[in-house]
C-alpha cells in the first residue's frame, strides 16, 4: 500500500515564494493527503495526460507530413516526397539526418533523460528518486520523439507518452507538495493516462502503470490509476473517436490442436523478445564505441545509416502500424515477413543507438505481428487443415513478443484485447503470453526496461546505494526460529501454539526436525470455523495446511528478502541454509529494523550464528 510522507518534507517546492506562499502550501498538502484530494489530483493528471497525448499525436502527424508529405510513410512504399519530387524515394536518406540535427541539440541541452525509450527513466524515478522528474521532460520528450518518428525513426509512441504523462504528474505533485508516496502514485497516474489516451486502452493504462511503473497492486493505487486513466480516455476518445486502435478481421480457434501451435508460438516469441533486447543494447554499445564526437551531433551522423536502411525497407519508417495491419490481413509472403521482422529489430535498435527518442512497445508489437504471420503462413503450407487463419497467429504473436521483451503478461493480454477489440482469440493469447514470459525468464535475468538500468549499475530490486537497510546478509540479522509446530499436531493444538506466538505464522517440522513449510493462524482459523462437506478429506493435522514460502536463504541480502517479507501473509518468514535447506533462522520486520544497530539487543537475535530449528 502506498502511503504519503508528512507534507512539506520533500525537499522541493516553492519555499522561496515568500512567507505567505509558504504558509499556504501545507494546506494544499493536507488536501492531497485526503482520499478525495488524491482522487482530484489523479483526475487532473489524467486530464493533463489526455491533452498531452493529443498534442503529441498532432506533432507526430505534422512532422511526418513535413518530412514525407504522407500521413504514414511506412505504408506508402518507395513514394517520392511531393515537396521534393526530383529526389524520388532517395529523400529518406536525408530525413533522419535533418531530424537528428533538430532533436539532437534539443535533448542534449535541455533534458538528456529524454533520449532513448523513456520507460526505464520513469521506473527509476519511482523506485529511487521519490517520483521526481525534471519538468522540462514533458516538452522536450514530446518534441524530440515527434521529430524522431516524423523523420523516420523506427520507434513507438508509448515510451514518450509515458514519460510525458509521468513528468506532468511529478510536476503537479511538486506544486502541491505531496509526500513521496503520493508523488510516486501521481507519476504512475500520468503513465496510465498517457497509455489510455494514446491507444484508447484505459484498462491497459492501469495495468501498465501497476505492473511496470509501480510494480505494486495496492488498492489505493488501483483506484487513483483508474480515475486518471478514465479521465484521459474520455479526452482521447473525444479527440480520436471510440474505436479500436487496429481494425482486424474476426479470428477464431477452429481446431483444438491449434492450442498446441499457439503454445509453440509463445515459446518462440519469448525468445524473439529476449533476442530483440540483446540486439538493441548490443547496437547501442557499438554506437557508443564508434562515436567520438559531441552527443548533440550523434543523431544526425547516425541518421545516415538509418536513411540507408529506410531506402532499402521503407516499411521501417516511423511506427509502422499500416504495415502491421497488412501483415495481420495476410498481404505479405512468409519470407518478406521474416525480412520485415529482422529489419524492424535493426531499425529500432539503430534509432535508439544513435540517440533517438521513442518507445519499444510498438516495435515489439510489429515484430510479433511479423513473426506470428510468418509462423501462421508456414503452418498453412504444412498443415492446411489444422492451422487456421494466419492472422490469428499474427495477433497472438504481437502480445507474446511484447511479453517476452517486457515480462509484463497482464499488460500484454489486456492491451492486445483493447488495441484490437478482438475477444475471440483471448484463450490462445493468454496461453502464448504466459509461455513467452516464462521463456523470457529462463533466458534472461532482465527485461528490455530493467536491462537499461542494470547496465548503468542500477538494480531496482537491490537496496539503494547508501540505504540504511538492505545490504546486510540475513545471517547477520535473523532471529532464532520460534517454537515450531510438529507436522502431526492436530489443528486445535496448532491453534493454541499460534495463539501464543506474536508472529501469526509458525514453521512446521516433522519428527526428524525437517522443515515442511509454514502454517498461518488465518489458515487454521478458517478450517476450524468451517463445516467441511467431505470430513474424510478435510485437513486434520498441521502439515495438511503447511505451505512452502518463497525460499529465504541465510546468504541472501536483506534488501531482496524484504520484498518477500512485505508480501507474506504473516509477520515472519523462515530462513534456510543455502545448501541442504535446513531451517536456521526467522526474519521479521523487527529483526530487519534491528539491523540499523551494530549489535542486536541481547537475546533477540543470533547474529551470524543463526538459530536452532527447534528453538
């Protein structure tokens, strides 16, 4: 649950505005701390994000017209620019260079964090900077990303609009001097509103913010995010209409064997998502290694390479939604689809590597559509009676590749449904997305977002540098193991032991002292309060209710363990040996706080020596 810190202690705000202004700010902070105040701020952020998305999409359209004379050049083939007809299709050699000359100095001078795909910077601001984002980011990111996309950069709109909306939320939080918890929540509201308005996907905006930005599913956060997302969606629908973002034909699963085919696609798509992530940062490393000039000039010089790629494959120009839709409708051959897949990976990686500004969500959808459509076309050739429509595989591939790259399965399922309005394919979509996520976890520690931060030495799951808590090992801070419950103990006796324990959860051990799991007071109380329909199968002894929690080992850092402790059903968790899995200690919130002292109070903890499983 997100909570706010006391008003007026953020270290930022208009304290220099004079004594009268300073006296007024605490009243604003008190209003923001109230539930209705938070709701009002969330709606304001949503309105701002919705208006920002309108301006941003208008900028993209305007710059695309300025550079190409087309609404979306990706679907225009090798058409000439009507403003420069004598150049023919070769004008695309110049547009990335001119665009780079415009946005390169803008980003370098006013907001360096506007470079790249944006979402990692927002994640970092929430996790480590109290939600504080440079106010300049909104304007700079909008202009830089619109220039990048309009001049041919093969990136998406979601990263920029997330960063734009989040910067708006952070700025509003500073103005009313909210606490740190509320500041983070307003940043997430901006991200949710931006996604909702840009893609007409209010639910996806909420889950994107919770799954990727906050990385938390607290009730208070959900309510505020919904309000922001709804407000932004209303504005977006008023401007763009209430229609699905992509217009696709209806797809159906025609044969039960297709579920196995969709499952295989999910595994392949997960690998493609990881491959895209690694190629993206490999090309960025290569660009860093090769470039020795000023950073403001890098996009223009690198634009020469991007222009050559666009001349060969004009379908890579900008976001590429017309090409994506054509692929889902079966208008390309399998070989050309694979060429477009490889081309998009290279074009997006090069755009980011030379210093362009834009998101990776839309490119991952594009790659998924190309992969899925090619996969479906191949199946139609090999097993025409079973494969079904290739377009269904394109749709499923879109969500699966995004899930493989971002490892955000809930967002992937919801956003694909809202982007297409296609519910008939939801079961195979869910199956493929989950398998893509699992494949991604097996192949890579990081996602496309967290890897950017880890390369800078930032681990969002590790304790922040200089934090008072987090760096200690569990064998330095854990307590003795509380009196365990024997595995064969009856539930009434177990209830007695739990009633005397301050933890609400106790370990369960068998007659040989082997750890069998934990049992909570809540679980025992629920069973004792029920009249089971099948008395023979009802739990009777403690081990019947024992659950094995996520393992904490004595060599684990306190920072990593605290995430698990906070989400546990009781007030403590068992600590096991790294080898053998023997129970050696117990971690509670109190023992974590005692780590602030050099020496734990006498009798409260075992220090480095752990504890006795039998108490």
